[in-house]
C-alpha cells in the first residue's frame, strides 16, 4: 500500500494520527452503486460520510476516549469506471481489503451498495479462516438472483452463506423466495428479525452467542429506522433507534473479536446532512467500542 494523505480524510484527523504506517485502521471508500434498483445514489455515500465526519467531535463522550489516537488512515476512493459489473467491483474490493489485512490493519469499508460486502468477506475468510458475519439489515438479501445477477445487492447474504455462517439481525422485509429458502433450514443462517426482537428480551445475547469468535460486521444503514436514517435506497419502516442499535454493537464487541466492518447503502440527500453525520458517528463509536473496550 502506498501512503497518500488526503485533504478530505475521516474525522479530519491530524496527519500525525492519519498516516498509514502508524494507523491501526484503514478506511476504504467504495463508491459503487450500479445494481441498485429503487433509488440510486450510494456511490456518493463514502464522500458524504467523510465530509460529515470532519465535523465530528473527536473526543468520544460515551467512552471518554480519544479514539482517533489509534490511527485512522483514509485511503483514496477505489475507482469503478462505469460500466463495472458487480463481479468486477467485488474483486476490486476484495483486493483492497486483502491489502489492509496483509498490512495487519483493520478495514472499515464505506459503500456504496451492499454487493461490495462479498469482496470484503472473501478477503476476511482468507485472512482469518474461521469467521462469521453479523449482517445488520432491513432486508434478508437471500435471493439467489435479482435483475439477472447473482451479485445484485439483493443477493448479498445468499452469496455470503457460501463463504461462512451469517447471523441476520433487524430484518423485516421478506420475499416468498427467501422464505422458501429459509424453510429448507440452511444451517449457516441464523435470523433474528424485528419480530423476534419484539418477542425476546434476551435477543442481544442470543445474536452474539450465535457468532463465531472472529466476526465481520456488515451494516446496511436501512436496518435503522427511516425516521433517523431516511437516506437509503430501500427504506423500510420499523427499524432500530440509535441507543438500541449502539447497545447491541457494544455487546457484540465485548463478546467477540471484530476483524473488520462495513457501512453501506448511504444514499445522501443534498442539503440533508443528519443521516450522513449519523453514519460517520456509528463508524467512530464502533471503532471506539472495538479498540477501547478490551484494553
Ligand atoms: Mn437493505
């Protein structure tokens, strides 16, 4: 990896803490959205998250910590010259994430549409072997094929199951095809839907307990309620609020070794920055949970 210090970097962190060599974390920007079916715009997600993050307070009030001191390097955005097939985009992301693992660093991938997660998880599987994925999403994403592609954003979880076990949390929009697939009891898929959450006070421990020790987290922002996260391609009512969501992430980071994560599907709305800021804040606080709690 070649160090390029960007003018616009996550958190507007000082060059001292944003250099590649000393950084524990590497931010990878993947502005890809060619398979989106409802509202496009996720290609602008990474840029909007970085922009919003420059307005963040770097002292974390909840953790009483300056998380940025772990070093957070922001790599230049990956290039996807249209037309780029999802297969090609996934391969591109896989290479980028592999480079980060090879350098012994922690990848944070910014989407872009959800299909790119497949590339990251392939790289994670090669680097750690025994892993599972915590898939946070309003949608099950278990279709075998959508719009003629097996790598459409609506198929991401189905592709992930071929790589490692997954635990889906917060899902609430199921197609008949996906229901039929789940009825075959695939052993590598554990589902905790919003209806399970409403029924079970112990769902957080149950979800965490279903994961292997090494966990890659993929956050499709539509897992959150559209009231706080309207800037997504396929909004769905009845999602998580902020505190509930962050509390769950805190529990998982205490229980498991998180090896990397992504935040995908932010489709920023011009002049409406609260959702962009929320996405930036999830990333920074999650890094805080991961890097401050176990010391
Ligand atoms: Mn989704």
